[in-house]
C-alpha cells in the first residue's frame, strides 16, 4: 500500500513541530532564571529557539533528502532539467520569514516594555523635541559626546547630586572630578535606563543600591542604611533599583542569571530595576573591556530571604560601628595577636615565638 504524499507531509510536519517544541523548552542553554525579568526574557529566547529548531530541521532534512534522492546515478551523464523558477514558491519562502521576523519583533518589543525598557517617566523627564526629528545622524552622534551649553536642567547632574547625598556613596565616587554630561538636545535622555515595569510605573523602588564601577572592582552602597560593601545582597520579592556610574572608564553590570545588562559610564547616571525571585549566590561580571585585568572584575551577588537580608544588614551596621579589633578581627576575648592567630598558623609551621617577635 502506497502512502499518499500528503499523509507523509502531515506526519513529517507533526514530528518537526513536536521536536521543535520539545527542544525549545528543554535546550538547557540558559543559566538559572533568578529574577522576574529573566522569566520574560527566557520566554522570548525559547520562542526563538523553537522557530530556529523547526527551520533548521526542515531545511537540513530537505537538503539530505534531496542529496540522496537526486544523486547522480551510475552511467547517467545527462544534464539535469532546466528549472527557471517557481513564483508561488518564491512568494511563500519570502512571506513566511517576513511574518516570523515581524512576530518576533512584536514579541521582543512587548518583553522589553514589560521589563521597563520603555520607561514613560524617563521620557517625560527629557521629552523628544521637534528639532531632533530633522537632525542628521552625524550631528546627533556628535551631541552625545560634545553637548553644547543649554538652559535645560542637567538631569545627570541632578541624579549624581542625589546619589552623593549619601555619605557612603560620596566616599567612593569621584563625581567632583568627572563632569556630569548633559543629555543631547532634543533627543531625550541618553543615560542607559531600564525603569520599572508597567505595573510599577510611577512607584518608588522598594530598595535602592548605588553601584560604582572602577578598575577593577565593584563597590555597593545602600543609601537607606549607609552600608558599603564589595558584594551585593538583595532580598527575594522586592523590586531593586540600581543607580550606577563609573569612576574611570566604561564598565558593564551583567549578572547572567538576571538576564539584564547595563553600562556604567563616567559622567552619566545609569539605572536598572529588577525583582529577585530565586535565592542563591550569583556572579556579577563586567561585560565591557575596561583594561588588562578586565577578566578579574567580578563580584558576588547574594539573593536571599527577607529575614536573611535583614540579618545581613544588622551585621554590617554592627561591623561599621564597632572597633577594628572587635569587628574585623572578631577577637571578643581580647587575646594577644600571637594567641589569636595561633590556631591558624600552627598548620603553617609558624611558631608563636615568631609571631610574638613580629608584634613587638
């Protein structure tokens, strides 16, 4: 019994669809989704993976089938039939990719909006003026690095002044040495910003963290408590706003598990918001080449429960108020240096007498 080609086409289509759906949801290419925003980005990535897998299997399957089916037979020295074209087929393979690209574009726009990429409040702060509509591209690019004097308020300066009101942030930033650049006239705000999601529009964040990048470290300050630390702690379920800048060269704040990346630029105040959802220790990576030790510019990001976060804050506050011996050395018994270090130096072969001589 010969199976009709339409049945074969239907069966192959079903197999390709199921295989694409399965692999698109189980590819295992992405790290843990640790924020609410990561779930949205993963949904877009999975959709593109499903489509890509289906197209790959279809195209490669047709190539392999055609190479086997229409291979040159032994003794066949004739030319192949001249095929000039097939208009319906050409329209089909042009229309389908166009529809796919348009669909992905709409989906991408929606995801970017949901994670706060189109922050309406940032637009209201620096509206688009009519002159920008006719500004040549080269002139617009020039304004980003060489902005002429303007009577409009310098939003970067205002945000910098607001951040510098926190004494802890003022200690680590050199805003007095780097001028805060103005926005390009008429083109809106140019400092990178990912604001609040649409359902959080107009609402203040639940936690603010000021982040300062410098060669080759990240420094985190908490304006509400005055804590300064080299690792960032954030609680689960609370929207976090990161206000960042750089003291020297351009850096990039990137935590792969958060699916968010933002530049930290000298003279500009960048902003990014996210809501942690999964506890764990993650790595903050500088994703912008910033010098010879760029690869070592990493920091820990700890996502923890509200109780653990509150406990960490209290520990940091206590450590900042106590004396150096009690807070840093953790020496409640007021032991002598050689007595305190003896348990740690014994395995290293260092005798207490040597320590005693050093600390005389």
